[in-house]
């Protein structure tokens, strides 16, 4: 019997991916557009989607035609002389090198700026902080001795070690901070480190900020088990916990600093991924469009909505970094081409054309290669 729910979720994820990527690409192209217009370069068309053309929205006083196109894969800006020679003094090709570079890098700048604005907004208004909700507490453990309350026991299960463990409902108290430190989902230390923090401080006394069922937060001092005992029974003495999220707003200066740092983290993340991809071509650690759609599905169904907004910012930063790589026919490749032409002149034109063509074929191959792993035709090791 067909899995209609799975197919439906897959379609929703694909639609969401399109609804995210198209605006990101349009914003990228708007960067090229606005800088080209300010530089006096002739802009023939600003298109949303790729041809064939579906509708002409209008033409402005400077001769730029705005269009909607049938293929929802992004957008484009068509400049006079962007692909070769032109007698128009306002053509892209006839501009000074700094002007051409500014136009080429404007799209990357817009994507990084968008990522920064989104991440700063999240930090300012809705930064998710991790709460560790206790489900089951060991009767003789440090948590129980300190008075921490678990959920109501609903049964028992036998663990892989042969021991009996309680099963409790998710009505227990929540740890919101440890030693005054909240664990932000989008910053280091991450959510996993809340438990890791307890393991790292085994044998020490820590102060837990605990929120009860009445919503009141109290501080509780807990002496964790020593390392040897903690390795077997756990430092805090809990047999189950859930991760939930609450909002931790920040002041404007802190939010700006967090937004900047997280934008850099998102940008460098894709660089690390590309480095790993080169070293592990036989088992690529990065995802293509299908993998990104699957990630969107996980974020959409399993996490609060703010995580989807965060993912938009990460994709925007990734789009910026990928585009600035010196790889034809990306913006970075065009920048490299402009610099080469500035040094050696038109003698390099034929070689550049061949490199661009080869680069396009290589990029298409890599996208298909990664997608084969994303859909399961090839298996990652």
C-alpha cells in the first residue's frame, strides 16, 4: 500500500525548500541589481524564476523589465555586456574593475546580510535555550536526594545491560541552567552539552536552576556522583530526560554580537563541509537538494518554528559562501575571470570560455553525485 503520508510530507518539504530558496536567490540577485543600477550599468531584466517567461510585470523608466518565469528555481538579472563585448558605455563589461567586482560580490553581501539580520533578530526576540526535563529520577541518586521530582512512573523496561529501568511520563521538573549558565541551542555549548556539563563536573557540587510544575524557578545545590560511579550510574542520577526549549531574549548589543558570530559560524560550516567533501568524495558528508528537503522536514516536524527560521539564515549564509568560491560559473568564478582578464587582457578569453564550460559540467556532476547518496541509490559509509 502506498505511503500517502510519507509522499505528502515529501511534497510539503519540497514546496518549503522552493519557498525558501527562491527568495534567497532573488535577494541575492537584487544585490547585483541595486549595485549595478547605482553604478549606472544598463539592466535589461530582473526575473523571478527562470524562463520560459510566464508574465511581464512591467518596465521602469530606466528600461528594466520585471518578469515572472515558469521555472521556480531562483531568479536572475540580465545586464548589458555581462557575457561579452558591448558598445554601450553603460555596459557591465565597460566598467572599471572595482565597479565590476562590486556588482559581482553584491549578491554574496546581500545573503550574508540577510543571515545576520535573521540571526540577530532570533537572538533579540526568541533565542531558544535548552531545558532538560526530568522524566525518571533514580531513588537513591543525587537528583532525588536534592529533592528533584521526576514524572509519574508508568512502568518498567529491561535495559541492554539486563537492569530494570523505570518508565515515567514527561511531567517532571526541568533544569533550565547549571551554575547560572543557560545552554543556547544556536551557540556553543549546544543542547547536548547540558548533560555533558554534568558528566564533566562529576564529583563536584553544582547549582541547578530548576523549574517546577508551577512554573517557579528555584536554585538547588547538588553533589554529583564521583567519576567512577558516574560512568556507571550517571553523575546526576537520572534514567530519562527530554529536551524542550524556552525563550531567552538578549539586549540589543548582545543580540548583534551573537548574530555576527553565528553568521560567521554558518559561513565557515559550509567551508568545513566542502573540505570534508573533497576528502571524502566516495561518501560525501554534505547534502544536495534532496538532503536539504529532508532536513527541512525534520526541522518542520520535530522542532519549534524558530528552528526553521534559523535554517533559512544558515542556507542564506551557505549560499553566499558557495557563490563566492572561484568556481565557474558562480560569482566567485566571474570575479576570478575579471581579475585574470585585467592581468593578461583578451588573450585569456578562449581559455576562460573552456574553463567556464568545464566548471558548469563539473558542478552539475557533483550535484547529481551527492543526490544519488541523498536518495539512497548510493550508500554513505
